[in-house]
C-alpha cells in the first residue's frame, strides 16, 4: 500500500498542485511481544519513510502506551495511518485528532521519539 504512495509527489508536481497538510494524532497500545529494540528499529524505518514522503511528526512510547502525531500531505498521511492501523505490533488504535494545518510544527524531523508529556503539550498548545 505504501508502495502506491511513491508516485504521489511526482503526480502533484506534474499537475502543479500542492496537497493540503493535515495533522493526525492517535493513541494505541503495544502488544507485549514488542521489545525496546523493535521500537528503535520501527522509529528508524519510520523516519526514513516519513522524510522521503514529506511527513513529519513525533512518537512517544511510555510502557505499552503509544501516542503519535503525523503531519504532512493529507493523502500520504491518511494512507500511512491506514497501514499503521493494521500493524499487528499494536492494537486499540484510536484517532484523537485529524485537522488541516498551515505549517508543520516539526519541520526538521522525519520521525523522532519524544517524551509523552512533550507530545501532549504540543497537541494542546499548537
Ligand atoms: C506505533 C507505530 C507507529 C508507526 N509509525 C510509522 C511511521 O511514522 N512511518 C512509517 O513509515 N511507518 C510507521 N509504522 C510502521 C507501519 O505500520 C508499517 O509497518 C509501514 O508503513 C510498512 O508498511 P507496509 O509493510 O504495508 O509497506 C508504525 C508502526 C507502529 C506500530
């Protein structure tokens, strides 16, 4: 599914259009089999994909609780979120917010890991 996204930026450039940006925030619960090394691997891969597709954001993992904010072109973020929703490494994925934004709050980051409290503060104040 993500493979289908690869041609999107080229399509937009050809059409002379820009995709509207959105911010999507969700929480979920990691399955017990997911270890710290798995999370580090996940964040590294996510950072690579996100940077290549104009997505920025943050991920917090506190025990088995996850909170992630994704920002970027609507079509790309929505497709990525569908993939994340079906990821078997976590469950009970609940979207908290999905709204249009004018400017990313995390411009220089593809995906970084932050403390849960910093994410909550960002979500509430920006
Ligand atoms: C908590 C969590 C957060 C994730 N965040 C991202 C992300 O920001 N970017 C990303 O490319 N994959 C992320 N993933 C991985 C995706 O769910 C999925 O494995 C990845 O998009 C590859 O999908 P594919 O195998 O269908 O190509 C995350 C997975 C989990 C469990």
